[in-house]
């Protein structure tokens, strides 16, 4: 079997590729662990001055691997990964944590965790045809990876509310108008432009200066504090019937029949 995540160095850039093209790079335990390992490699490798993350095939990451059906989120964590435990499915090394620029080269659809993981990068370049969607509410789930802090900072509160509450998809050109991505390009140009941008940073900008600036930018968003607030809520929502209905209704291609009430079932105790 192929490795779920590939890595190489090109022009001083660590290129990390999600490599499950047969399932549109759907997120599972091995892919998550592979990303953790690849980011740690890029962080500790002085031959890598900047990083580009992309996907193989026609997608960046189509979201959680839904092969578990209604049990996809049964044990919490970012996505079910067969027999993996929750820790193996939840990133331990995130793009914002490594002291080097990280660009998401969104070559194709970035949905669910594919969208939030790209959002955890310092900048994004997307294909014109790439569909980006924070579909969590449509699956009875919650966004994670600090998304509730990062997305409003990137696109503004109104646009973040639109994207998160509706779960509607946006294509590359609209994502660029919103500021969700820096550039929207023909798909064949995405990876090369991303590597060129990253290589320019790696060659012309001082590593420690970039590292300090990056740390200050991300600290200013309060992303770690938000992630600490998100995780218990994510795990609570994952145990509720709507998390089952959201996945099953999607797989069955029908309208969801939600069971929970926002007035009666809201987890107030988790907000204390």
C-alpha cells in the first residue's frame, strides 16, 4: 500500500502531499499520523525553509472518511479511523505550530476537516474549480482545529457565520473574494505557484524573523484558547444522535431529520 502522506524537498520547500487519491484524500488515522510526522520533519529539517501542503489526485481533502457510516464520530476525535484511538485521529502537530511558513495548495475540494486543516495554514492558494466547504452543521457536527477563532479573523464575522452556519460550498474565485484564499488559479498552476511563493520566502526572509512574526500573528488570534474550548464541545456533539443522522442522511442522499432542540438540549454546562 502507498504511504498516506508523501514528503519531498523542492527548492528549499518541504512539499507534503496527502496521498489517498482513491478516496479523495479522506481523513483517517493513518493520514492524520502521516501529517503529524511530515510536519515534525519539516519543522526539524534545516533544509526546509517553508512548507507547501497539497493533495494527490483531484482533491485536497474531501473531509472525514465516512466508511464508518453512522459511527463515524462515535468515539470523538476529528474522524473515525478504523480501529485507531481518538489520539491517532486528532492532529498533534498543526501547521500554525511549526516556525516556518506553511501554504495550503488547494488543488481540489477541501471539505470539512479538509477546510479547517487548510485554514490552520498561514495562507491558501486554491484552484478555480476547488470546492471549499465547512459542512459540519450539515453533518450534525462542529468545526475544529481552532476554526471558530481563525475563520472570523480571516474573512470577518459575517462571512464566517455564513460559511459555518450554512455549510455551503464556495469555489476558488468566491473564496478569493472573501479572503479565505490569497489566490484562485487554474488547477494546473496551483502547486507551482505555491512552491514559488514558499521558495521565495525560504530564500529571501530570515528564518527567525519569520518564526517570530508567525508566532505573534497566531497568538493574536487566540487559537489555542479556542481549540481548548472547542474540543469538549466537539466530543459532546459527536455522541449525540444528530451526528449519526448527519452522516447517514448524507450517505443516503436525503434531507436530515434532526433530533436535538437548541432550546432544550444545548450543553450549557460545557460553557461554564
